[in-house]
């Protein structure tokens, strides 16, 4: 699993205080001096790797297409009534993976489902992810969770990230989680899209080459 080091940048040193007013009092009283100290400036965020299409959107994205291939403007997928809308700026292979996930959203959870063939009456976690990757043109045969731990390239992808450990796997595609585990209703409910995230500790992150 690829490790990343965080670099903590401290605030720049404050400038020497400036004397605003000095007043000498009569008698033996000490001189009172008023200072104005400049406040330290927060470091500006690093935007070197920020793309235009990664900027947060203040307004809900506009729907471009509906039907079997729903799509929205921008670079992030949107979940509406259980249906994932693919972002218009995503590569066609990513859109295909999202639309493939929509095809499974009413399928039940079946242990081992989607392993003998990509097309089954129900799916487990790795069968679900294998189906989406196959639709993206990134997988030729279904893989179990242990196989997905060695799939593709190491680390998170620009569009698709597969998180795998022994016993479970899920994917984050264009910002949405494709998973058979439903934390809201509990248990394995089958292939579904989720807008919430989950703890990835203990998982291996992999991604298809180029995605």
C-alpha cells in the first residue's frame, strides 16, 4: 500500500512589533509603551495540483441526459434516488462503469454471485466490482477480493479506486461508493451506490491504469 508523507507548513514568522505610541509620565513612574504586533499570516493553500474540473460546485449540477445513461455536468457523479449520474467530463470508460453499476442496483446479495460469469442473478462484493470494471474495459474475467488486492496499479486513481482486503472489496468511482454493504440499513443488501464514505484502514487501494 503506498504511503504518503504529510508536510506540515508552519505560519511565517511574525514581523517585529511596531511602536505606535510612547508616553513618559512625570515623577518616578515607568514609561508606558503601546505596541502593535502584526498577526501571523496563514499559509495559502497549495493549488498546484488542483484542476479546474476539481473545484467544488456551489450549485447542483445540471442534468444533461436521463434514461439508461444518465449524466450530469461537471467531473463528479451524483446520486439521485439510488441512480448514479455519470459526470460529463469523465472518460467514456468511467461512464460505462457507472452505468453498469446502475444495472445491478436492484440485484440481491448472493455470496459468490458474479464469479462464474459477469452476468448473474445476484452479486457479492467482488462480483459487483468485477462487473463494473468489465464494463469499463478494464477486466476480462471476474476476480475475488484477494485478486483485486493485486489488480491494476497501486494507490488511488483519478477516477476509479478499488479498496480491497481479504473478505471484502468496494470501489469509489467519480466520488460515489459502489458497495454491497449498507451502513444505513445494515448488512449486505446487494450492489448499491452510496454517497457516504467508509473507513479504508486495512484496505489496499488499487486503480485501473490511466484511470
